[in-house]
């Protein structure tokens, strides 16, 4: 380092040497970075755009670099759901409030899915191995067992409830996607649907005409809570 201040200033503004101008080393590929990139793809382009190649492109590398950390696209799905489930807060199981606790947990899961269009597809037909996904599954099972539900019934109920939540979130994402396209004229508003139902021929559709307002009433989230309640109402404690 030059002792003279003027020389130090000149050195600071001098052209960098070949060593100093060398490109910085790339960040290493990690499971966390792969998950971040996958979420970025889903958030900006939708779940349909998610591929190993697309995730690799976001990371500025080739697909082969990812296979040192993941097995395949299904593995990315598992990572995605695990990342979303990190945000799910599980209660201490309460036998007196197990249905309310289940509704709360599944509402949290629903809301996590709705943040990322179509991501709930990643939870379908998947056997989870991610520890966060297993943590939430364990918590749901604990709530059901605390409510007095038999283990087999609790396991089947957990699968049915989880399937409904994934399907609900997927449908909501598809509706929002279609509404963004002006050519999708068949996506009707609430009033348009009511008008169509009440205009149906009375001799062929008397019940649909008569009860049209009831048939299309409620928001999506109203129906979500209704369906979960319907499923849980049919769960009976083992002692009953």
C-alpha cells in the first residue's frame, strides 16, 4: 500500500488487476436455494411452469447441478410443501376444542397454498418425507386422537381433510387464473350465474330455478368452513 495519501487515492481509482477483476465465486447450490428458486417460479409464473430446468435457470446453473441435492421434480414438490408448512402453528391438543383446532390448522394450510398459485398440486399424490410436512401431519393426528377418534379413523380423516384442502386451494387458483384472461367468458360473476339459473326452463329445472340464490350463496371460504365442519361432524369419538 503506498504511504503517500495521493498515491493511495490513485491506487483506489486505478484499473483493477486481473485477479481483482475476476468474477466473484458463485454461491453454492443448496437445498434452501433450490426451494427459494422453486417458490419464486411458482409465485411469478404459476405451478405449471415449475420444472427442474426452470429452477436451475433461476439459480443460473444447469439441471445437473441440482441433482446433487434433489432426486427429481417430485422431490422439489416435497420441499415446497415443507417450506410452506414451516409457517403452520400447531396448538396443544385440546379434547374440548379439537374441531376448532382442526379448522384453524387447515385454514392456515389453505392460506399458505393460496399465496402461491397452484402449489397445492404439489401436495396431491405425494408421500411426504419433509420433516416440516411430517410435523404438521403429526400435529393434526394428535388433535384427532385428543378428540377421542380411533387411530385408523383419525388417519383416514386426516387424509380426506388434507385432500379437500388441497383441492379447494387448487380450484381457487384456477378460477383466479382464468379470470385474468379476457377470453374466458364462461367464468361468470355471482349475479350472472344467478341470472342464468333463474332463466332456466321451469319445466326442466324447477328446483334449480326455485333455489338458485341458495345454491350459489356464500363465499368460497364460507363453503370451505362448511365442508370441513361437515366432515368433522361425522367423526365420532371411540367411546360413543
